């Protein structure tokens, strides 16, 4: 037996593209562009081929930070830049992807009005923090409202993928077994003789678990331990 580890590529950003309907973000994924370099090019106003590794790294922090409702203060801490610079980065990001801003604002509004937000599949996340008299708690509620539908949808999709993998393994008499699920990845204890079939099934089940406006991508690796397989 060996391990195979299959993980989704940027599932939360792909879900953000789908749920927000932002054309620029969707187009970047459909054309298989480097999303962090693309964001860097648009946020820093430089041609794609001239994006520096630092600019890409900063854009990556913004891309993922947006999903978690990051503040200018949080981004400035992450990138060791001034709060003013961080605020400009976030503002430029929202100028680049305006529908992302509209979508996140609508989630906060929904959370305040209904007391909860939902994933793409209707699973609810209550947000009692909005009723708190504590400002920090209410701010936390806003971040939860922005993040939960995205991260929660990713969790829903992973559960669907796991069920489908289990069913396929059972239907085809596969002896390998899923032994661990961590965030956006599945770890399978895999019989060496089943390697080709198992990696194909796991990848296929993960990529077909949801039909979004952008394609889900899963990458599988094989190794003698989790580190080697990851």
C-alpha cells in the first residue's frame, strides 16, 4: 500500500468566481490563467509578463484574504506594509473585480437581516454576533457572513466528492480506502496494483462533484507517506 493525496486547486476562489458571477474572475479561470499573476497585473497596473514574484505573492495574499473578509490592518500585518498601502490594494482589487465587492456586501446585508447566511446548497450558518453590543464581535460577524457561504460550499462539495468516491470504490470492488479528509484534500490508503484506477476515480469524482461556472480542478500525488504524496 501507498498513499495518494488529491487536493482541489483554489476551490474557494473558484467558488467565489461562481457565486459572485464576476466576469473577469470567471474569464481568468476559464482561460486557465495564473489567477495570482492576473490579479497582480490588474491591481498593480503592470503587463502580465512584467509581474514580479513579490507582486504575485502580494496579490495571492489579497486573493485569499478577500475570501476571509480581511481588513486593511490584517493585510498590512500579513504583508509587512503600511495600512494605507493595504487599503489601496483592497480597493484596487474591488475595482478589478466589482461583482465580488457587490456579492460580499450582499452577504453581510443578508446576514444582518436574516441572522444567518447559507452555502450554495442551503446549509445555514447562524450569525448571532450581529446582535452583539461589542463592535469587535459585530466586525467578526461581518467576516463570518462573507466567508461562511464560500468555505461552507467548499466543505459541501468535498462531502459530495467523498460520497461519490466511496460509491465508486464499492461499485468497482476497489480495496483502497479513503482514510483522511483535510480541508480541500482527500488521502487514500491505496493498493499499489489499483493506483491508476484509484487516482482516476478520485480525481474524476472530485472534479465532477459540482457544476460551477468555472471548472473544478483536482491534482493527485502518490507517495510512501502523506508528505511525499502531497
